[in-house]
C-alpha cells in the first residue's frame, strides 16, 4: 500500500499495538477525537467520526482505512454505541467510498457473537473442547455493544456489495500486552498479543479480498474461534499462544 492509510481511534490500545508494530511500514494518517499526548511521527487529525466534514478531509488521498474508533465498553449504553459505533462507522464508510478508498479493515468484536458461549461455557474455553466459530455463523451479540459491532459488519457488507469496497471485519478477542489475561480462561482463549494484532492488520492491508469476517486471536491452545479463514485469505501467521506464557508475575504488570 503506497497511498496513506487512515487509522481511526489511533490513540487507543489497539491503535498503539498497530503503530508499535507497523509504524514505519505505512504512510499513516492518524485520527482520534483525543489529541495525541506526546510527540507523534505521523500526521494527526483531531476529529470525531460523527463529524462528516472532518472525515471528508481525513480520507482525502488515502488508499485504505483501519477503523478502530468507537466505544469499546461491553457495557456501553445504547446512546453511545449508536453515536460512536454505528453512526460513526457508517460515516467513515461513506467518506471512504466517496474518496475512492480500496480497502477497509473494521475492528469488530468477540461480543458480536457472545451468546454462542451461553450454553457452552465454561467447557468451550478449554483446550480439549473442539467447538469453533469460524465467521460464517450469524451474529449472536451478547450486549448492545455487540449489536453495534454486528451492525458495523453489516454496514461493511452493504458498502462492499453496493460500492465494491474491499472490507474485512476482524472480530478481535482480548488484546493485552506482554502476557495473556491472568485468572481469566475466557480471556486466555481469545487472547490477541500485540505483535499478532499488528501482523493481522498488516495482512488486512496487503491481502486481496472482497468481504471477509475473521477472528483476531493468537494461536492459543485454548480457543473457540477458528483462525483458519484469516490464515487462508489474509496470510495470517500468528506467533503467540496464551498457553506458552510461563505465568511469571513479574511480567504481569502491562
Ligand atoms: N481492546 C480489545 O481487546 C478489543 C477492542 N475492540 C475494538 O477495537 C477498537 C479499539 O479498541 P481499544 O483500542 O481497545 O479502545 P480504546 O478506548 O483504547 O481506543 C478507542 C479510541 O477511539 C477513540 N474514539 C472513540 N470514539 C470516537 C469518536 N466518536 N471519534 C473519534 N475517536 C473516537 C478514543 O478517543 C480512543 O482513543 C474499538 O472499536 C473496540 O470496540 C474489539 C474487540 C476487543
Ligand atoms: O470487544 C471487546 O472485548 C474485549 C474482551 O472482552 P471481555 O468481555 O473479556 O472484557 C474487551 O476487553 C474490550 O474492551 C472490548 O472492546
């Protein structure tokens, strides 16, 4: 990707994982409603994704969008997910197709399919359980935040079919830095390490695809999400596995 890449929600946890891994690999244009707290090597647009005029300027000349901005709280109220996640995602998609953007990677979530766990937990969090979701299943959101993520995936389907935008929704599991979640087997089953996160979004920017839904987790022994589609279509080749962390508490402060 030679053209600039717009990264929305750049100041957040996922944005920082991507920039830590890929900061030098793309011509980034960062966007967040919060100004940067320190120096940044990249162009930075302070804007809200509900501001359509600001988005038009932000997408000008970009070849791809990685859209992370939104309310990430599983318990977020409807008013917030409607504004930040649903309206915001639709605005970014609309601006992107108007500007002729080729690729769009969307931060979806495990919570879009949270209710598949209801009748299977805690067994499905364990490595001897071979139940897998693979991205072809219908959404079963576990909360209104999950509803907003499923809606983002559907918006992407529309903009792909109507405007031929290449769209990939990454149903991100649980991103933590340095080590998997501790004393949380569900979190260990859907752990996504920082380096695998950066690599996966790199794949989203370099692979060829039409419309895809993939799971964003590391290659954990415990898992109930298949990463086969991400491997086949995107070339995802994760390095980390929550089972390999040795549990040394001195590393557990990140
Ligand atoms: N961290 C995780 O484990 C997971 C994250 N996700 C998704 O990934 C995305 C990023 O999540 P995190 O980095 O963890 O969250 P975060 O809260 O650390 O970062 C989100 C960023 O988006 C910005 N933002 C929020 N609403 C905005 C708006 N209306 N306009 C412009 N900027 C806005 C915030 O200022 C913040 O910097 C979210 O969409 C979240 O739903 C999905 C699954 C798991
Ligand atoms: O979508 C998200 O999922 C992760 C993991 O969910 P949790 O229910 O295990 O906490 C969450 O940490 C993150 O904030 C959220 O955006």
